[in-house]
C-alpha cells in the first residue's frame, strides 16, 4: 500500500488548517499501519498438494457384501466454488434394487483467510433412502473422509485465529 499526502505550496495555511492536516495525516498513517498489519497477520495458506478428500456412498452399512461407491476429487476447491456454483462432487449417485433406491449428493470446500482455516459442506449435501421393498435393511450413508492441511506462513496465524467445523443436521422419517 502506498500513501501520499500532497499540499499546495502556494497556499499559506492558518492554524486551523494545520490542525486539520495533522489529523488527516494521522488518520492516513493509522490506516496504512492497519493495512500493513493485516498483511503481516495474513499468514495461512491451504495446501492442495497434500490435502485429500474421499467421499463414500454406502447403500446399506449393515451389509458387508455391498460395494460402496467411492469418489476421490482431485482437488478440494474453495467453498465459493462448490454447489450451487458448480455440480456436486458426489453428484446424485444412485443405488437401485427393484423399487428401492438410495441417492447421495454433496460437496466439500475449504475456507482459508487470515483468521480461518476450515471447511464447509454444500447446501443440500446428504443421502436419502426410499426402501419400500426392504432391499436395504440398514441405513444408507454418505461419508466424507478428509485430510485437509494448511501452512502457517511468515507472520503467523491470527490475530484471532479460528479452526472450526460446523455441521447442520436434519432428517425426515
């Protein structure tokens, strides 16, 4: 950030103008200090080269013979680029047996800024099971297995650093 104060050399200031200029200069200097401090504190970066994500849809968690569907997205995108901006990473995967079905949809995105290293699940992430035939006696599941890594860079992480996860749960029986 570059701050420049300019004055017209042909104008002779009065005492009030000098006081106003000093206050104005002080405000500009304080703003520059805060901007500089924000850049120093902004010391965390998501590391996509070692972060991993595996999403698993299991039609029946009690059946050891069923084969779950597994998806390994190549990258963990920023939260601003997941559904509804782009398709789900697990995009309505469906298991069907007769009239019974289970459908899974969801995405996970990372949140990285000067005070936060976290992740969010996309709106609508979840699994449904419609089982009129009794084909899936156990529950269906949608599992996110993740290893997300951030690097703390020069300046540290903060001033008020948060690492958090939030999960809103809902259901219909």
